[in-house]
C-alpha cells in the first residue's frame, strides 16, 4: 500500500503542477500545507503504522477535495478572497487536522485487543443474510426502473429505506471480506455479479453519482480488508462508468423532460448503447464559430469546495458579527430525541440555518426553501474562532480513535466492526454537515444495527492465553499463535466445528454459556 500511496501523491502533484506555479505564492503554500496534513494519517495507515479501520485517515482525506484542491481551482467563491485569506484559512485547516491527528494517534499507535466479551453474528448465516440483501437491492432497482406493479408510497418509502441501508452495509462488509480473502471463490464471483448488477441498475436511473458512490465504496472496502488495490476491477469500472458522464445530460433532457420512460431488464443493452452514443457524440463534437457560447460547468472540485465557507466566516467573524459560543452545538440534545417524543422537534439542519442567519447569508424564512451547507470546520470557527479548530478537531480525533480501537481484532460481523463500518461511511459523507446533522444522522442510522445487536447477535468472550501442548491435536505452538492472531479465521473454524459437532480445537473465541 505504501507504493500505491506514493504513486497517488506523484499523480496528484503532477496533475496540479501548473496550478501550483500560476497561483499566488501564499495560496500555493496553503494548498501544500493542507495536502500534507490531510494525507499524513493515510500514510500512517498505508505504511502499517496503525491498526484497525482507517476511519480518521479517510475523514482527513476528504479535506483534499473540499479544502486543498479548491484553492488551486477557478472557483469564483474562492478567488474573491485574497491570497492572505487563503493562507489564514489553510493554517486554520491544518490546525484542525493536526489536532485531530495527534489525538487519534494516541488511540491507534498501540491499540489494545478486544477485551472481555463482545457481540457478533455467526459468520456463515451473516454472510448469507448480506448476500440476500444485495439480491433484494438488485430486484428493488429493477422494479424502480420498470414499475411492474403499483405500491403505496408509504410502503415504498419504508422498503426503500430498509433495502438501501442494509444493502449498503452488505456491500461494504462483503467487499471487505473479499479483500481479506475470507470469501470462497463462488461467493467472490457471486459478489461481483450482484455488485455489478446493482451498479448497472443504479446507473440506469441516469443518476450516475449513486453508481459511482457504490463502486468506490466497494473498492475502498476491498482495500481496507486486504490492504491491496483491485487494479483490474478498478480500471474496468472506471472505463465503463466515467464516459457515461458526458452523455447523461442529453439522456436526462430526452427522458426526464418528456413522458416517463420505464426500462425493462431486457432493454438495458439498448439503453446503455444509446447513452454511450450520446457520450461519444459529446466527446467528439467540435464547436463551430457560429455556435452560441456554452455555459461553463463546474468541475467536481469546484462543486465540492467548503473552504470558501471557512473564509467567509473568517471574514465576517468577529469583524462584523460575534462568535456564536457553541449555540449550534447546544441544540444537539433536541435533535437526538425521536419525533414521537417531541412532536415539535426542530429541523435536522437547524444548526446550519442558525449559521446562515447569524452572518446574514439568509433570512430565517429563506431557510425553509434552500439549505446552504457549512461543514464541521467552518461551524467550529463560527462558534469559537480559531480555537474552535483545535477543539472540534481534537474531539473528532478522539471519537474516531476510540471507535477504531474498539474494532481492533474484532470479527467482521461483530457489533464493534459493523459500527466501525457505519462510522467510516459518515467520515466520508460528512463534508458539508454540521455537528447537529452528524449526531442526528448517526443516531438514526445506528438504530437498525442496535436492533440486530439485541435480537440476532451472540455473545463471545476472549479466552485467556494458556500454555497448550501441541501433541494432542497435532498443532505446534506456532500454529496456535497464528490462529490466535487471526480471530476472523478462528471464528470460521469454530462455526464449522459447531456444525459438525466435532471436539473443539484450542480456541480464542468461545461462546459464553
């Protein structure tokens, strides 16, 4: 993974070399500072210096395209601020990331293994369950495209939420196990078939972002599980998906603005062939001099920018408006209460609206129509100034470090590991969230997992290590130590032995009686 990391760094530097040279010196220095700060945790994980899920490394990595690269882009929201403002925002971002990295490092540099008892699903039934959820997701996508029969809207919304939530977790878990080599050849091929079908049917809705998200999430899970890059599937997936981006607008114009088009499974080849032809036409067409000028579309980096919100906060606070002194964090307990306990519950984005109203970006009435996102770091600065970067950064580092530590050496289907997977998805998705949105969404998303914990999971405990003679079972001390070092494999062996009712071998995980 170190080779992949340095290759990525080289490609990133090469692709942005011209922007670094043409930008103002203070802007370029700020971009380099943020780049180093957001990539350092990922380097530690790729180098094997830390254990567990790379939750904080992926969280820090999101600041590459939300704070670092926008400084080198042509985003007008960034360019309207001076190079000095760029540098000050960069220093604030680095303080945020470094404080989080230092606290996170204290947890993960020498994490303690799983202690005492923990709850987990049995391996084979859990694998089969998540494969069934992937099959259900594929059928649901096919139904959504074809609408074979009518379903009440309330029931459709409920089923969609359950299927999407469980299948997303299933994709990550199964891709993670595939990367670690825990799936059989048949199940690995079945995973490839189901995942390809889900991505294909998701793309057929003409919302390409969903398909790309699922594809990249499966790649990330595979990399985390095996610490290796699936080069061939990655290249094939990018070759198939990225060209469709250039033809999505003609397809949407044709089918979204006219009568709704129902796509049956046997029509998929013709559907994607038409889409590919639009992409090829867009890529090959040459503008004529008499053609009207086309409006320039924002790039991914320009759309993803959050650093301009930080610079806006630094420009207005405290020069024009005072700091909010934690007002957006004080409402979090209200957001955690279910609506049936609090019928007058405030909106989940109430903290975001408070920020926009405070700096006169919106009136309160306008917040009912439009949400202007902020992000965790701009919110921290608006509440506490520069010190907010240290406070919130350190808090997130502690949270991610603690969750990571709980999942070290835990089996894939344990509650601890599944919660780690849930949190890592939040680390990637929280680029524009405020603290209230993060807390409320995490609580809601944890409910199905907590339900599985209470109903389906069994309790396991870690046995104390004892000196075991190798002769009775034909295992050497080295073999026993190797088994103890891989609780995932050991749990599979225990499940197999339990099914065969065979005498148990020396074991590390044993169901509590």
